């Protein structure tokens, strides 16, 4: 019997295509550099950023110095935080309404690979705390998907059993890892299909 539903953010609740290219686009806009350059730098340091091993200001400072850019790292960080923060127009409100409905019966959680940009606390950010019973961010837990420990850490902290959890993600390797630890895992392709999948699992009425 399912008791918990776990969601990814980027590409599921938050409408973005490709985390790496999305962040690289932000860096390209802030620093006024070519997209391929920002993507190259980001991909080099992405694991350390996502796991909270490297601070964004360190990453920006290194990038600015190596590219010899006339940019203040602290100003670039402030701009990045504003640009990266979660905004209403980027959220799938139909999916959040579904989460609110599910939460009447089930525990709902977020398990997401995130950057330590304090995006949930910025004035321009939309707070999602009220939709979820817990939020597990990679840079705070120092664990990222598809590492199995990221899923096991959530299970330990919530006291949930793998067979009691339904996991939703738009990235196939993350779905496979969730299945490997014993969760029921669904590859997200759209909210309407997800509703049908939830109905098949008995989470929603048909």
C-alpha cells in the first residue's frame, strides 16, 4: 500500500528543459558569454555544486578570473540568485494542485538535485513548502541522484519503506535508481499522463 509520493522539481514541477543547459543559459545571460563556454564551465563543476561541496561564489570567481571578465563576482551571484529563483510563471500549477489533492491522503516529498543558491528564500521565489511534507535538496543532503544513497537517505529520514513510495522524475536514470531501491518509479512526460498513472496505482479515483 502506497503512503508516500516523491517528486523531482526541475522538468516536473518546474518547467525547464535540461538542467545543465538551463543553468548554462542563466550564466551566459549574467556574464554575457557564449552558451558553449558557460556550459563547459558548469559541467566541470556541476557535481560539486549540486552536492554542496563548492559554493556558487567560488565557482563564479574562478570562472570570471579564468575568462578575464570585467564582472564583480558578488554582483554576478546576486543576479544569478534572482534569475534562478522559482517564479510563478515557471511552475506547473495543475501538477501542484494534484500534489495538494494527494497530500490529503499521502505524505508528499521533494527529492531534487539543487544548487546552493538559496532560491527558496529569495523575495522573488515562490514558496513550495506548503505543498510538501519534506524537501530533500542535494546540496543540503550532500547526495545527488541517481546515487542510491540519495533515495535511501530520504527513506531513513522519513521512516518510509521503499514499497510504500511512488517516485516521479523526468530523467530515466533517476527513475531506474528509484526502482532499484524498491520504489515504484514513474517517468514523467506530462501531468495528464501522470494522473492516469496515479489512477492505475489507486492513488486517484478514475
